[in-house]
C-alpha cells in the first residue's frame, strides 16, 4: 500500500519560513500529480498549491509569491513557505492520485504565532 508521510511543520513567528516535505513509499512523483492542502480549525480543507502531471503549477491566491511547491520526480514533494502569516496556521496535507484513488498523508501542523 502506497503511503505519504509529511514532515517539517512546527511553530514559527510571523514573517518566518518553513519547508514541508512529503515522502512517498514508492517513486510516485515521477508520474503522478501532487497537491498540498491545508485545513484550519473550523474551516474546510483547501488547496494551497499543486503540480499537475505535465508540470503545470498552481497556487491559491492567498499564498502566491510566498509559497513554492516542488518535487524531485522520485518520491518526495516539498512546500517552501516564506513570510508566514498567522492565517497560514493549519494542518498541512499532501495528496496524490494513484490507481484511481486519492492518497493523503497524515498531515503536519503549522502554527504561525508570536
């Protein structure tokens, strides 16, 4: 069974940076799309950034020019987050699509607070 494991979350002050990692148990990112999502308390899960199979990248308006998504074309994807704001506080998840089903990681908590 393919698994995704996120890491890199933590507590950071406003204006700080974090780099999230998503590691898969197989080299899935050589052929599958990947997305980073987040869910804040009391809110719905939202797409933050994604890389399509063909390599097209999209960002939510709220994170453009601050977040950067990337992948190594093997088994890892990343989300570099700069100039973090309190409203970025959420659990961050990576997701991919494999054998006709969505695969999610367990999430990593990001808290932006002074």
